[in-house]
C-alpha cells in the first residue's frame, strides 16, 4: 500500500484531531503552522510542498505550485476560492483531484433551511418577540398571519446536495417546488429551469430559497431589480453566501413591505458588525452562519476524509469530487 504525506490546516476539536491522527496511520500527517476554519483567509505554509494529500483549506496559489499534490480534500462544502481556471488547469495537467465535504453539510443545511420555512409559516419569531417584550396574548394576530405550506410555491436557487435533501424534506408538505441551476442535467426530481429564466420565475414564488455559492457570476445576484420582481409578501431565505445579495436592496424590500420576511444564515461581511442596520431591520431574522453546524460536525468531516482516503488509496475517486 502506498504511504502518503498528508497536510492538514483544518481547525478541529481535540477529539476530531485524535480521530484524524489515528485514522491516517500508517501515512504521515503534517499539521500546518496555522490552522483555520472554513471561511478564514488562507496563507502559504512552508510544509505544504511536502504533501501528497491536503485536508483543509490550502492557499490556492501555493497549491498550484506544489507539484507533489495529488488530491485536495476541502473541509468545506464551498469551494469558491478554488473555482478558477488556473487552478483547474494546474490540477488537471498533473492528474490531481479536488473534492469537498458537501455530503457532510447537506443534511444540517437542509434541516436549517426547513426550520426557516416552518418558522416563517408558523410565525415563530413574532411569538418569541412578543415573549421577550410585551408578553401579551396576541393569539388572534399571530393566527391570522400563520400559513399552511401545502399549495404554496418555493423557488430554490442552486441545486446541489443541500437542495436535493431540502426537496426531500419539503415534499411531504405538498409545496410546489421549482429549482433553477446553471446547467439543467435532466435528472432533477423536481421541475428545474436554467438560471437565465430566474426573472420570469420570481414573481410567482411565495418563498425564495437562495443556496447559490459565491463566484463571479453570482456575486450581487439578488439586486434591487430582482427583489422588485418578487411576489408581494414573499419570504426570502439565504443559506448560500452573503455576497450573492445586495443587502441594502434587501433592507429596502423589507422596509417597503415587498417582502414579508427574510431569514439569513449568511451575510456580507461575516461576522456582521453589531452596528449593521440589517440586525434591526424589521422582519429580518439572522442566524450567524450556523446552518452547517452540528455537535459532531468536526467528527463527521474527519470521517468523510478518512472514508475518501480509503477510496483514494484503493485507486478510486473520492466522494464529492469537484475536479
């Protein structure tokens, strides 16, 4: 069996690091001088050129130059910092691979998105706000603003593993589900349209679920013009990336009543400064980029890597391969 040098800069719990250390044996493990979480900026590390395999978030430019690298396993589902032509060409030229951890984060993100939709339909934030402030029995008002999801329409932007799992969770609620994606493959379980048709679809959606990744074609995707196209009273959700949304336009759409609510797990920037007006915008509800989180998150990410390491060692491609 070949023995690899594995470089890791993923910030892990002590338990997860122990699992990784024990699980990679007999391969050699190098821990970077600086460990980071998935959204922190990357930086070059002097030990990276020794690696055959990377687990974490390597500096893209250094990875391009590291000729020994045969496989990069990202500790995140997102891979925007590596979604560039020079990076793809460099890996392809030397037969190297890039995979992510999308299958790890699909379930928690889909459950988080479902929680957002249910909270909006059942007016949970309104009830909790009343509990924290007036504490009066506003049953009639909350009941009038509550909805059943059956028959309502939801438009999902982006159709990767998170969206596929979310569709499974939403299906029993009998919603009308439509998705848009950059390239329609034809194997989607719901009606799916190319993203170029988004402006024609927005006016008909009661719920708009944004799962778009960051990137040149998606940055600022939700403009004031697109919010203006949305159905009056629609609810907007973002569990993709904050950079895909013009937040000034979003605040205006909430203030003028075009949108009834917005549920955001991601913002631009992150962390969102305490003074940012988004925090106090009426009917805007924010979770601090926790959609992918779970008590065993780091253990699951490590197990995913170790399972892929076994595949790679056996000569098979890893799961969640991107390049």
